[in-house]
């Protein structure tokens, strides 16, 4: 008997043996997730693998920049499901071709908050194909001690003379965008005309430099800001919503204030890498983690709010109270989603911020 025939017979025998044994193990499929640190808690993975014993979950924790870099290096290979933020997909796909369209028929889209689903679809549709659906969301906006600044409601109030020396902000792109909205501009619409956007930035720079006497301190991190608010040194600030929610649990007079022009919203998504090999498993994961009982576990891990309808009510009790104190349904309908960033904008914004820092010592 030749070596080739013997090998073929051994392979056949092994196959028949596996078929004949009812307890024989079946090779599990692997679902390779590329996600943020809090989006794959061990308890959720365990429950998923219990429901789908033929799927093993393998997790790589990352962030927006690293996700794009990893997928760019492989042409979209190595992972089956990624979770970039909604404004980091369109340009990356056009430039690097690292994602593939989603089959929305395999996702129960009826469970999503329409505003969030529509926002992600609008940002991630290319040639009529949708590349992402939402997972969790959060915002940047304002917070105020309502006993000391009861009428605080917009970005422009940070510069109201009645709060001289008692407000704070962070010198990053969020305050540029918020101030532009407060001045009656739409910075996201102006991305299509960078000369127009530069003119807006010039006005914003002048406004924020003129506002420097209102600012007690320019915060750089959540701990800085928390100390300023809890000590009473400031009565209001630009903030991440998560910081305001955390302070609410320590002092319920401190509330997140969605600006009247709309809180700036980020949404982390579900997106399929172009060369992923386990699409069906990816769709199962998406539908699984959007179930109410799993949303509760996920939000407890991440602190984010689910894009599912009623997601605010599935938050941990302490955060649920803070979110419901801050957001009405009208506030959610008024969200301003971070727009896709075209080439050149980040450099323009960086130069604007440097001018403000030089003039204010921020």
C-alpha cells in the first residue's frame, strides 16, 4: 500500500469514527472581536457561549485609532467584528477599504432608538450600502449646579458675565464645536467648505479668547473637573456626560445639561471587517448583546447608554437617575452627532486651539 493510499484510508477512518461516536466534539467557530475595554465583560461572553456552544469568543481590546491601524495593516483581516465610533468609519473605508457592508435583514433594527440608528446609518452609508449599526452612546455638553446656575442652558452661557470666574472648559475640539453652535453656526455642515469652516473657527477663537475672564480654570481630565465642581469653585462647565453623571451621585444639585442647540453625541458601533470569516457569528453577537438583560450587564460594565429603545431604563440605578434627570426624549431627538472628519479639519482645529491657549494660558 502506498503512503498516499494509507493516508487517505486513515483520514476516512477518522471521519467515520467521528460520525459514529455521538459524543464526538465538533470544532467550534471563533468570533474575533476588536472592541473597547468594557464592551466584552466576561459574564456576557460566558452567557453567549452557553447559548451558542459552537462559537468561541476571542477578544482584542483597542480604541478608534488602533482599530483602524490594525485593520489597515491587514486589509481588514484578523477580526470578525469591530466597534469603532460612528465618525471613524466613512473616511477609513473610503481610504483603506477595511470594512464590508452589513446585511440589516440579519439584525433586529426595530429595537433601536430611531434617532441613533438613523444617525449611524447617515454617517456610514457608502454607495447605498450601510456599514454600521449602533451599540452604545454618550455625549459631551454642559453641567451646572442648579442651585447656583439655575438658568444655565447653552454653550454661550459659559461666557455669560454673571458667571465671571466661575466656569470651566477643556481646550479641545468639543468646545470649538459647541461655541460655533452657540453663535448660530453649523460647523458640521461647514466641513464641506473648509474656507467657510475656517471663517467660523476664527470667530470662535475670538469669542473664547474674550471669554477668558469667565474661566476659573481649563480642565484637562475628569478628576480636575470633578474637584472644581465639588468644591464649589465653579458653578458650571463644559463636560463629558459621564463625569456629570458621576458627580450627580455625590451631589444631586450637579446635573448634566444638554445644550439647547443639542448635546454632541458619539456612538460606538458594530462594524464588519472586510475579510472577517464569521459573519453569522458576528450577527448573533450583535442581536444577543442588544437583549435587555444583556444590555443591563453591558451598561454596568461600560457606563454607556444602550442604543436600544428604553436604553436609559436599563442602566445601573445610580446612573439611570442621573441620565433621566438630564435627558428628556426631546433632548435625545435634538442630539448633534459628531460628523465624519474630512482631511485637513483636525489640523485647522488644532491651530485654533493653539491660538486660544497662547492668549489665555490655558
